[in-house]
């Protein structure tokens, strides 16, 4: 066997092949389980090697030709060289291994599949350099110009291909789309930009420049299932509406009670989806615009039992004189901090629904919560097809004394 030919033993949490090279562990981009490949761009990183596939000698039967022409360079996708069924199995095994390794959890998991592996994202953020739009390449700031993203919705791709109305050379642009193919744009740049309003497409609801509204509005409306939501340009909203709807279904089938606490509530989506199951719901969020949206969303969905607070969890909870039988948490990738975990345990809710976009911080937090709770259900949600990212929803219930 050539010194640059290796056999892939397994896949890591980022979808890279794992093998050994020069008696050190090596991570190989674009490799699949049990493949024999030759490698290039070998790079030693103190304790391990990194490399890329040069040629596939023995191919996995799960390998497919990526549909994206930028796949070999762009850093947006990771698993497009793997068929969808294999991606699903990889993610099931990934979450099982992480939960076992970091929290000794062996509970069975259920996968909620996506009905749309491509064109599913309702939001993308692109870099703009010297008038070109694109992404950074894998593991670098090398700029890759694109004219189409296979993960983004069709209306977003139309803007990527038709952006002469924005005269910008350098900066960052976030494009959102909604159920009605409308577009909301946010731009960050140091340039003095003038819009050519005669060329602005009719489906653009608003353009925000450096956090100031410069054209029409700084929000639009979107639907998840039957619920309507106002979404401001800087508010958190799930990027995959179909899977967000499946989260609603799971919560509705598992949560009910008197008082619900919705932490990191964003624009109020999760709490509003189960509001009919509770006497009162309380939401807490740090972003001002998100709280404004949450109050508005409660109103337009005829939810009369919701109260929202803007601020940090610990400070807000100290001012609320209520007990909670159910808590929903949907934190950022960093998960729950120690103080928030202690607050949740002290509140002693009967049920906790934990929505996570990072399985490692999820496992870390579950290890703490499992001192007082048991796992009722674990669902993997295929929120991000063709990438190694996944969403997980865990339902926990209080242990009997």
C-alpha cells in the first residue's frame, strides 16, 4: 500500500473519515466509512493529522456525486458526497455515541426525517468581497464566489443571482425568505451604499443596513404549520420550517400543565405552539426585537395567556413569583450555563423539553439534569440535511421520590 493510501475506520462528529497515518490519528475530508483512499494536503496539527481525499480506490456504496459544483471547496456542506439514507444513519449513530460517551445515556433515539434535503434553508449569510458574493472555503478564509446555493430556498437563490440593486463591494449579507417567497435582507458593511430602487425586486419586504432600516420594513411574516409569526431581521427563527413544524407536533404530544416557562424563547414559536395546553406561558429572551415579535405573535395567533420578558434568565426569574410544571429550553450551541441549570433544578418542573443544536453540550447538560430527571424520549430532527449538524429534542420527566 502506498504511504499516501489509507483505509477509513469510522467517521468523526464532523463527518470526516478517521484513519491512522505515521502512527497518529488522521482526519480525512470527503472520505466515507470503509473506503480506501489516497490522500493529499497532509497537515500535522501537534497531536493529529488532517488531509483530503485525492482519489477513491475502494468506494463505499453510500457515496454519491455531490450535486453542488462548489462542494469540493465551499465550507457550507459536509455530507453531500453521502446518500441521504446513509446521512440519517450516520446522525443516529453520532448522537448515540456522544450521549453514551459524555453522559452514559443509552436511551433509544427516533429520527424525524426531512421531506426536502435540498433548498430547505429560509436564511443564509454570505460574504461579499470586491463585489462578488460567496462563502469561505473549508478551514480557511479563502473566498469562494457562488451564484447558487443548493441548501437555500429558491427565492434566496434568485437574490444571489440578481443583486444589482445593491451596489456593495465588501461586507456581509443575510437573506431571509418566507412562506410567500418574500425576502428580508440585512447588510453589514463599512461602505456608503445607495440602493437602486428601480431594480429592487417586488418580493423584497425590507432592507436593513448596519441595523438601520433603509427600505420598507425590518421584518416580515412567516408560517410554521398553522401558526403565523412576525420575524425581525435580527430575531432567531428556525431555518427549516418543515422540521420546526415537526418540533411543534412532538411538543404538543408530550407537554401540558398549568404554567410553562419558555427559555431562550426567540419570537415565541415553541411556547405559542403549545399555548392551548397550558393555563399560562412565560417566555424569556435577551434580544429586544425578539420579545417585541413574541408579544405580537401571541396576539396574531390569539394566544391570550402569554407573558414575555426581556433579559437574562436568572434576573428575570427572580422577579416572577410563579411555579412551573413544564420548562422548554432552546439554548445556543454553548448550551445551558451552570447558573441556569441550577435554576431549572431548583424550580423542580415535572417536565423539561430540551431542544439542542449541539449534541456535545446537550450531553453535558443532560448529565446534570439526570440527577433529578429521567429521559422519556429522544428525537433527532433532520434540520440540516447534507451537513453534519443536527437538531435534537429530548423530553425529560421528574423522577419519583
